C-alpha cells in the first residue's frame, strides 16, 4: 500500500542556534554598553572643555576689542602680530593675534583695520574665533563743519517727491543706527519741508535755533536747540601755489579750427609733464595741487586720482556721463568758485556700487561762492559737500553717500542722501563736546570762527585741550578710574568656534539633504 505523504525534513538544532545568536547579540550590546560607561566621563569632560573653550574664545574677542579701544600701544608692542601669547584667561589660555587687513602683515603705526584671531585652549581642547575690526582713532577731534548732520542748511531744507534720507548701510558704523540729524539756522515757518512719500526713518532729529518758529517744520518737532550765535564758517581757502592747466576757451560744442573733433588730451594745455597722463578716455592724475578755469568732462571720460590731489576750479564744474575714481589711499579736495552741474556721473572709489564703502572724508567738495549745485540723472557721489553760500539740489536717481552743508538743500525725484555716521566727531549737536564750556555755552573762540582755516582750527584745538589738560591734572584721585577707551571699534565676526561650527554645518547639511549619506558629507 502506497502513501502520498511527503516526508518532512528534520530541523534539529535550530532552537539552539537561535539561542546562541541571541546570547551573542546580547553579549555584544552589553560589552558596548559597559565600554561606553567606561569612557563616558572622558567624553563628558571633552564636551565641557570644548564648550568652555568656545565661550572663552568669544570672551577673547571682547578682550581684543577692549584693547583696541584703549590707548595701549598694540600697533608696535607685538611679536609678528601676537599681542597676547598663552595668556591665562577664563580657566584656560588665550592667544590673540592681529593682522593688518590692507597689507596682510603685522600691524604698524598706521594700521586701522585688522583681522583678529583668538585661539582659546582649555584642557587640551582648542577653539578659534576670528573677526574683522575697524578702529576709528579718537584724536580728540571736534567738528566745526557740521559733519555730524546728514543735512545742514542756513536757510531751507526741502525733501519732496520720492526722495529719501537714511543711513549708509555700507558704513562700518551702520549697525549702530544712531540718530540722523538735520539742522538749520533758519527761524521762519516752513523752512524745513519733508513732503516725500518715501519712508523716512524714525530716528531723524531736527536741530534748530532756540528762537526758531514753532512752525519751522510741519512734520518734525524740534529735538535739539542750537545756540543763538552759531557760526557757519566759510570753506577753507584754496591753495595759492598750484600747477596751472586750463581748458581752451573755445566753444566746446564745436571743434577748434585745424583741430578735428577736439579730444580730452587737446582740451588741456601747459606743462603737466609726467604728473598728468591720459589716453583717449582715461586720465590719470598724480599727487599735487592743480588749478583750472572751467572743468567740463563728458562722453564717458574717466579720471583716476592717485595720491593726494587738490583741484581748484575758478568758475564752473560740469560732469556729464563720466567718472572720477579714487585709487587706493587717494584723496580728492575740490574747490569750486562757480556753478556745479553733475549729470549721470560718479565720484568715489573704484568699486562704484553704493555697497562699497569709502571714507567720505577722502572726497571733499567745497563751494566758494553764491552758486547753484545741480546733481541729477543717475549720479553717485561718495563724499562731503560743504557750500555754505550755495543752493544744492539732488534730483533724478542721484545718490550722495556722505553729507551736505549748504545755504539751501533740496532733494526731489528719487534722489537719496545716505549719511555715514563715521563723520560724526562731536560738534555743535553735542553740548558735552569740546566746543562748549562747563555751563553748556558755546566757547567764544568758536563763535568767532569765520572760516575753516586749518591754522585757526589748530590754534583753537590747542587752546581747548590745554585747558582740558590743566583741569585733568588738578584731579589727583584718578587711580580708581577705569581704563579709558576713547577709540571706537566696529567689528564683525568671521568664525566663531571653528570645530563646533564645522560639525554643526554637517548636521544642517544632513537635515536639508536627507537622501545624502551623512558619512559621505563628512568625507567631503
């Protein structure tokens, strides 16, 4: 008899194998657990040391900034840029190194911008923090040219259409967002008219004379009272000894006889030698003092200034679709005796964007007479305009990065004035500045100041600070005073806790790209 039942294979020992695997896995996990318990203390210590080193590195930046703010001789008292070497700080050690940004070398006496590196070490764990800092030395300056004001006018201020006033975001001091000041010596109603639909910052302050009309402005109330006898000095006197060159006096719209389509090179005459070189469209001007009757530039001509250049224009200045560029470390001072018309032109550093900062003190434009300044089109100027007898108007899409002091100031169209707070050195807006006595009264020597004459200002400076020094010496109990930190330092963090930031970036990258293998990210 046959059976159709299929015989089943025997499975002897399967249960035993499963038990052995379970025991092996459990044993491995136990070994790993107890192993982790053995080094957990060391891991915790490393994590704690890393956190402390990271916090210490951050504190080291504060220490570095404090040193830069004092009168400590850090520019020369260093070893290859190392100011503090293994300095005991916060339970660990700090090494502070500064490098001149301009030269990529250790700092010198002229250094005002540095890269800071802080190396913090605690229990063998190191963290590095880096920052870039700009130092604004306090030379005990005082401001008598109203440069603490975005706009200062003797008679009228008008901002209309879509024109605006704001901080210059490219400035190293932009993050402070100090008050924006506008001021006037006018006293009659409606002397300050802000009829713009553009947004104006809430930080605008209006400074006027104490006896000014309560209706001086319909949109701003008086925030500060200026002394009644305020000087508005004339610009400095132009240099006497100049290298003479001047434009031809013929009609500029027509070619001169026997000169086919007069070029820029032909428009200048006389003895400039190697200090003034040019080609068809580019003109290089070297350091020196120059004088011309009229300056008329158009058709995309470009001037590059090298070194310190002073230009005295007896009559008119006309720029049309051109640019005046300052090479590194160059300065430009222009004295204009007549009218100014600037149309779709640029005056500033080589990087022409308003996002590229240049110290406005490097470009100073002075108006020497009763005249009109018309800045229109798509013009950009990075500098200071000081024309106390002139009417200055910005229109179109023009932008001034700096400040204006004039008899009358008008902004219309879509023009902008972007004020740079680095120009504020404590002047008439600050009754605690050196221009005022202990009673808050303007010094009589300041009231009598009629011109921005460097010799007179230096004499005034010496007189003021000689008095201040004598007053200081009369105080004997100065040992309890904290270290003075007169220099302003603005810094931006570049790297904070290098090791920690590196691992944090891996984590962020892994979260954003979940399909990417984490090990491959680390390998990169």
